[in-house]
C-alpha cells in the first residue's frame, strides 16, 4: 500500500496501470509522481495517454499529486514540466518533504503532514461531490 493511501485512507495504489473499463461508470483517478526528472516524465506520459487515448474515456482524472523527492529545491527543468502538467489536469497538489516519513517503518506512525491533510480533505470533497 502506498504511503499516500495509508495516510489519507482514500483509494488504492494501482501502480503504473490504468483501471480497466468495467462498463459501469467513470473511474476517478489521481496520478502521483515524485518531483524528479524521471517521475515527472513518466507522469507527463500518463497524462498524455489519458488526454488522447479513446480507451481511457472511462477514466475521470481528478488531478495530479507531486511528492517532493528531497528537501532541496526542485531543479528548474522539472519545475517547468510540473507547471505545464498542472495545466493539463483539473486539480494539482504538492506534498512537501517529510523527514518523518523517510525514517518511519510505517508512515501511519508519523501521522499525516499538513500537506497530506489538505490533500485528503480536498479529495474527500471532490470524490463525495462526484458521488452525489
């Protein structure tokens, strides 16, 4: 189980696979990446697939979560790509670096950071609003 799923209690980690179309409804998806060159490139590819692939019309891309890869500033080329991608999705969130998460055997013992609480609250509102 991913750290964000553990900390927010929302969703599940599908890895690098889009959810299957079971024909019943739109599936809400949040794409998550690390703020690195490889993470943002993979995420850009996934978002472009969603934007252009007819087979993914069942996917409701709720937004993008970017997770800090270190306590250092994000390199300029990665920042530029992340800013571009934020315009491709309806919502985006930033989860800052947390030493407590890196040190914890189980991130739940560290508890959610303010960034994760804001993400959880925002997703809860978006997903509950979509269900009503």
